[in-house]
């Protein structure tokens, strides 16, 4: 059967053949009356019913939908605290959120789910987990579990002095004195080649003595 004689072909023509039956266009919406009290006009305009009735709409005429919209308040009946909480939740689409590594899902998004055997961590990215990540970076990168939370600034300062995360204030002071004697120009016959290293040690010590606790 030639395609141009099919009834389906006629229905998709831009300009159908004369006499061809056309499918009747179904009305998009049923005609309803305006729901405003004592109004007999057509309710051709929709207006949301409000909080708790999402997806529900009233049908009003043009004049009454304007009046309804002017007085519409989605937060009506909510106190200031509830409004603030709703607005905060709206930032995440009212979906639950968790802190990194604490979403409670087994094996997913948890700190102890980290598994990168044999991979080095030179920038201590996973060290921020405060020992909770069970980071296995190989024997040459193994470190002692941290007894307190160590941030990158403190960790870098400790590395300058050649100390670990378990260093106490007394250890820091002793190491600082030893390094100053070692790198000071007076102890090197006036040689100033290690002066930059000395400045770095002094800066690290000045920072550490404000954050490291005593024994």
C-alpha cells in the first residue's frame, strides 16, 4: 500500500487533504466555574492551594485570581523559627544532609570506607580525618594515630621542626633550641646560607607554642 494513501499519513500532513478526517483536539482542561464565593464566571486561571496542599489548585476567574494572589502567604500560620528552618532546608531542596563522613550509611560516605592501599598521602589530605580513616599508605608512610585533631597549619609547622603529631610543648621547645643552635650563623662561622631555614624554624615555633599543649 502506497504510504501517501494511508490514513495515518494524512493525519501528519502539514496541510491535510481535503475531506480527510482529522482527530478532534481534546480540550486541555475541562471548563470549571470560578471557585470564588458567589462568582459565576469561568475559572480559567489556577492558583495554588498553599502549604500542605502542594500540587493542588483553585480555579478562579481573572479578577479573583488577582485578588487571591495579592493576599496569598505561603508561610501563614508559621512562626519565625519555623520560617527560618524552612528557608534553610530550601537551600538543599528539603533533602537531608550530613557532615562529611557521618551520613550513617553503611560502607558509603563513611570515613572508615577509605581504601587506597599503597597510595601515598604527601599532603595529609586524609589526615584531617583525625585517624578515623584507617588510611593505609604503605610502611614508609605509616604514622602514629593522632590523639587530637591536627589541622594542616599545625602539621606543617611540626614537619618543619621534624616532629610528629604527638609532640608536646616541652618537645617542641627542646627541638626548637637544638635547631636554632644548628642553623644560627654564629654556630656556622658566620655562614648565612641556612638563614632562610632558621627563619622558617622560628615562624613554626612561634605558631606551635600557641596551639601545642604541655605534657
